C-alpha cells in the first residue's frame, strides 16, 4: 500500500456508492482521478442490517436497490472508459464494512461523498465517514457535496 500523499501515488481507489447526489459527485471525481493516474477503480455499496435481524438476512428490496446503484456507478465509470469493479455487502456498520473492503482490496484511497447536513446548528460528518477516517490504512478522501442555498442560512 502506498503511503505517500497526492493522487499521483494512487494506483487503486475504492468509492463508497449509495445513489445520492453526493456519492455520484464523489464517484465522478474518483473517475477523473483514476483516469488521470491510471488507477484501478472499485465500488462498494453497504446495506446496513438492523440488529433485530441476522447479518445475512435476505433483504430483497435493499439488495435490488443496491444492484441498481452499482449498475449506475458502473455505467458512470464507463463514460470515463473505466471499469468499476463493484461489490455489495451487508453489515451492521457501514464504516467497518468500508474499512474491511479497503483492506481486503489493498486500495490506496477510499473516496466518500457526503451531503451537507446540519444537526442542531452544527455540521455533521456521520458515523460511517468518521469510522473510515479513524480506521482505514489507506488515504481517505471526503468529498462534501455543495450545500443548497437554503442550507447555509
């Protein structure tokens, strides 16, 4: 795994995809970077399973949505002449699943798109992103999607 900074040191990128505008924006930036530095591109969609269910429960609707999201991500990457190798996993915590996938793939960078979200007057990063920032061995790129004008008031 490459430890030096900068996109030119990156040879493999894992993008977390969830179908949101923020995720799609992060995917496009990851594709641009992967194309420029000739990096491999991986996508991951995590289905968080509630504790009331077994982690391997059949969540058909969530899986179908995950397949749609991954297909859209693969199609988006193909516009850059890139092949995105996608995976859908079920886990209790998305952050742990992302860290585990990044380690298994030995990627150099993990890319996460975040929506602009304020709770109680403070910007919130979210548990998944915090967990990946704290625990991933790879570089972690957080791409915050621009807020709407009404969110800045």
